[in-house]
């Protein structure tokens, strides 16, 4: 099979489908973030309860992520991707028709499960297709760009739909997009030929030993702290910054949603470029440390801008922080995949996203919401964020992480296959 008609074509088709599946993730995850005030008025809920909507999604998603990686490794990332879209779509439908706060919680809990599968399935599919080309980090950088495009769609374009057509119609549109993407993935997404079910020899270890092998690797330990920081700051930006800008600076829902979307949107280029540079250098750690230091300094800037009441500076700092955030995201995953090998890619992926969601995605929005209720401002929550970013995203990787090359087993498998595949 030629490079131009077979594996190369399949590689780019898989990346394209996975990219749009990744965009759909954010419609399910944060599409309602610009409608917080509407939800509060309609259902008479407070800031802590709104924060709990984000936290319950992170809780169920995080728990699912911690255990679903082995299933995706064995059943294949196509099954994980399609299942995730269907479950997230069902959760969005329940959210659309929810008559009270309890049903909102139920819908967000269900969507957390679907979102978890969508953070594992598409990333694993892309890693499998691009692993033999030596361009894993670059491809993962493209997947990292889904956060920018997905956040733009979810917090800006969907906000326009909400404003023009109404809250209910916006929720219906979100449901249609997610379910439609599930059908597209079911039809078009394929496993790479050399890694179809039954062709990849199972590891000698049992499931528990596989999992412990992943957890005990120093790079996985360090990357887990990095992902906690990345999930935490992302959750803060997409859930609370729009509300903050609307409440305290008088911004419109569209304007506030756009500023939240700018954070990951500008990072899309950084993710792809950093991934490609990392693939060329075959070194991951230097770029990851640059990412962590820049993100920590940007977070300090957030806190100082809030203390000064200067929301213009806060808005300017968002894209700067986004560049550093998305420089580190694909690098952390590529280093993790290099460390554990292709057989355990989904297991590593699920664990890293899971621990990030459970700690960063769950704790950060809840704490900031609770601080806002208790103190009447966001200042203390953002100061804590700045300190946390420095420790998690710079100091720990500096001390613990070590650059590695792909495992000998993977290199041997690659050498035994035709290079055109």
C-alpha cells in the first residue's frame, strides 16, 4: 500500500475526525458557561451551586478517566470516541429539558462520563496513527488546538445562538452538533491497520500491573501535576472569567465569552509549533519548563490585575497565558507516551486527564465559587491559583521529569513493520 493512498490518507482522516470530536467535547463541557446568570435566574441557584455544576462534571469525568484507559487500550479508541459522543449527547439532551437544579446536576454528571471517553479516545487514536511517523507531539499539538477552536465555538459562537434564538434553542443546537458528530465518527473513524484489534500483542502484565506501571513512572507522576495545573487554570478561565467580566466590568455575554475563548484560541498555534519543535529536537522537558514558568507568571499577573481592579489588563493577559498553557499541553502527553509505550497510551492518557479533572477541574471552580460567596470577590481564589501554578507546572517538572526516548519494545515493533505504514 503506497504512502499517498493508504496510511497517509488514513492518518489525516483520523486526525480530522478526532479534531472535530474534540471540538464537540467543549460544546458539552463549557457551552453553558455564558448562560450562568440565566440559569441562576431561572432556577434560583447561587454561585456555589453553579460552581458545583462544573465540579460534578469533573468528578464523574475524572473517576471515569482513571479507569477507562485500559478499556480503550483493549477495545480500541474508535469505540471510546463513538461511545463518548453518544453519552455526552444524551447528557446535553437532559440538560436541555432539565426542569430543576437536580436534573442539571444529573445531566452534568452524565456528560462527565462522555467527556472522559472523549479525552481518551481521540487522543489515543491520533497517537496510534502518528506514532510510526515520529510526529506524535505535532499531531497531539493539533489535538490540543481543539481546546481553542472548541472553546471559541462553545463560549462565543454558541453565545450568539443563545442571544439570538434563546436559551432553549441554544441547548437544542448543542445537542444536535454532539449527536451528529457521533454519527460521523461511527462512519469515518478507523483504527490504523497495524494496530487493529487482535494485531497488537497484549502485554504480559495483568491489568492491575499495567496500571501500576503507568502510575509509578516518574514522568507520569510529574505530568499528573502539570495536568492538574492546566485543568485548574483552564476551568478558572472558561467558567469564572466570563461571569467576572459580565458582573464586575459590565461586559456582554458575547464579549466575555470571546475573551474566555481567546485563551485557548491563541494557544492553538503554540500547541502545534511546540509539538513539531519537540519532535525535531526529541527533547520535551525544556519546552515544558518554559510553559510552566510562563503560565505561573501570567497567573501572578491575573491576581495583581484583579487586586487593582484593572479588567483590561486581565483581558490582555489571557492570550499570553494561553500561549504558555498550550505550549506545554502536547509536550506533557508526548513525554508520557514516550515513557510508557504504545500499548499503554490510553491508560496513561486516561490517568493524566483523570487526575487533572479530579483535582484541577473539580477543586478550582468550586473553591473560586465558594470564595466569591464568602468574601464577595474573586481575589483570594486567584492569588491561590498563582501560587499553585508555580509549584505544579514549573517546580515539580523541574525536579522530577526526565527526557526519554520511545520504549525499546515500540522501536522494535516499528522496525519490524514496513516504513510506508
